[in-house]
C-alpha cells in the first residue's frame, strides 16, 4: 500500500470535500481511490457502464433541454 500526500492551500476545501463524502456515505479516501481508478483507466472496454452511472444517481435534472441548449458551446 502506498501513501499519497497532497498539498491544499485552502483548508475549507478539504472540509467541504469531507462533508460531501460524508453526505454520500463514503470516505474521502474512497472517493479518491474511485477517481484514481477512473483516471488510470486507459481501456474504456473495462468500464462498467451500469456501475459508473450508479455513482451519479444523486444528480437530478428537473427539466429537459432543447436540442439547441444541448449543443450550445
């Protein structure tokens, strides 16, 4: 097991991240590991779509977007 150290200039950022992780019933370490796995995944065939989408169930969109809105840059 490797330890990783990050330097964060804003202490409030860490606290906000911990609160967010707690609200998701996860630890900050768990979320970091998920991010690291996603970042290092160079083969999209290994990506389990259902598992990936299930991580974002907490996001709710309360309206539909028009074609122009979706293609807006």
